C-alpha cells in the first residue's frame, strides 16, 4: 500500500480523497494555488504545497510544479481527482516516468477513451451498442454534409476530444451543416487544442444513463449499477440519482454487462464510468467512457455501501477487487444535488465572493461533500460548485422528500446558489413521477420567490 499520496486537485474532491487516504492510514499532500490557500483541503492534508497563482494553467494544470511537489514531499502516488489533469494521458505518462503511481488508468487507456471517435470504434468492435453514425474523424465540412445527407436528419457534430457540451452542434437541415462544422471545429480547437469532429445520428429525447465499473489488474471487472444523469443544463449535470427510475431489472443487467464488456476490452484498471444514451424504448448506445472518478460517485456509494475512492486506491496498489458481483443488489435510492454558486434567476451567472453564513443539513440519510465554510471566499477562477448534498432513503419517493428537507435546512448567505432551483425541481410532478429526459430543463419553468 502507498505511504503518501499527493492529490493533484482542489475543493471537495481533494477533501474526499484525503478522507479516504486517512482511513487507509495513508499520509496526504495537498497542492494549492494562492487563491485556495484557505481551502479546507489545504487544512486537512498532512502537508500542503503552493504550486502557483490562481490561473489553472499556472497551478492545477502545471505538470512540472505538481511533479516537483510530489518529489519534495516524498510522495509515492498521485491522485488526479476529476477535471484538471485527471484524463490527461501526458500527465499519467509523466507520473510513471518520474516514479510515481498515477491513481488512474495508463496513458494508453486514457488516450484510447479520451478520443471519442476512437473510443466509439473500440466499443463497437467489443460488441457494445453505439450511436449510429459515420465512423472516425471527418475530413472536413464537405464530408460532414455528405454523411449527414446519407444518415438523415437531425444529426450531432461532436468534438472528438470534447466534454461538457463544448464543440457540440445539433443540426436539423443540410443548410446548417457546414457552418455548424466550422463553429464546432473552432470551439474544439480553442477548448481542447484539437479540432477533430465526428458525426452521429441524433437520438431524440434520450435519457443519460451511466454505469459505474470497478476493474482490478487480475482481469476482474464488475459494475455497481447505473446512475440517472438526465437533469442537466447545457450538458452540465445538476441532479443525479441511483438507480434510474426508468431502467428496469432486465435493462439494468444488459447495460451493466455492456459496460463491463467495454471496460474489459481495453484492459481497464481502476474506477471508471461508461456513459450511454437511452431512447424511449430502452435501447442504449455507448456515448463515452470517463477514465476517472465522477462528481456523482456518492450516489453509487450510498446504494452499494462501497467506498469507491478507497477501492480505487487499493486496486491501483495491486489488490484484487473484493466485491462479488453475483447476487449484488442495490439498496434503496440516492439523489445528489450539485450546489453551485450561481444565480438561476439570472441565466446561472456565476457568483464568486465571500460566504457570510454557512449551515449544511444533517440527520438520517443525509451526506454533504463540501470544502466551503462560513467566511470562505469562492474564487472566480474555477468551477462554481461549492458542494454536494446527497440523500439516501428506502425508495425514490422518500429520497425526494428527504432531499427537499435537506435543501430547506441548508443556509448559504453571501452568494446566490442553485438551491431554490433544485428545490423547485424536487417539487415538479414530472420529476417526481420519473417522466423526464435530457431536455427536461429546456421547458422547466422556474419562479424564485426568494430574493
């Protein structure tokens, strides 16, 4: 087992990894930018090293400084968390070259799954259902138009190196293909340094369903059920739950087996998430594989009792996956709300600044993952998420009621937050009945009565 782990991240996920390490009797090292000097992950780690100024490129994305911090602290492993360098094949490679265990996949696996067009072909070859569409990278706008005309409209143009909805365009007619290709290409180049675009048939009114997988270095791979991630705004998830209210047991078995088959086909090791689109007839299609821990991993932990971060560390340390997938059952229902410092009444405008009062909910079946506190100043340079509220109950109806209670108990003064918006969703009849898909928030009406 590792003696000391450096966490190359910030905020709630850095704190989450620190907690898991301490329960495994592993020392921890936090890295931080000058903007995060007073963050809780810096306080609770055994050691902390400042790696630069607030801009991510100068700190959390600065590989030489992170490697230097690992060297001077005598760390033997580096955990990337999510975001930042968590899916960087280059970072994984450099960690290995410098003698550090990267607590994530090999560079080859990250590269094969990070390139979405390549990942799609890999999964198709493994027998995993994929979204119908042209295989591989498009040569240019002319080929995009040709393939779109063959396939039929509507179609999606997607950045091969993309994520978070960037470099993605929905196209309904031939007249818009060329301009959409060019704008997607330019946005992808700006965001990812890679302008490669591929094409897919658009799946109308899909659900976004993802499956958590665990794989060790001995060829064992299991799944821990699915997560429902369809409540999202501009491809950014706001609410997640497990299990999905739409997925029946037969479909759960099928989609779980497909996820495991896909992970095994690339000899995956560690924790990973295989994401699918599911149509109204419960046909599912591979979308992408995230080769890291997910923001929404707590809902899986709540319905399985498995600490995913601890298992991730153990499997990268060479231990076997200890969970028997035979007879494995999900227990109850879990819902997570991502609490963002944004104003939902003003087009979700980010709201950095000082938190003057801060009280998180508690009680039976309530978990809070957050690095914030009263007096904490939310930096403007990073993602606006300040925490996650996760609940667990016997069934979905009770979980919704518990989440309502938890949101009502939460007090965050200073910044505007997404809490009123999420509370309104919890009270929405369609959400409560499970009648929604990824387009739900496009027609959702929010009236904030609180100022």
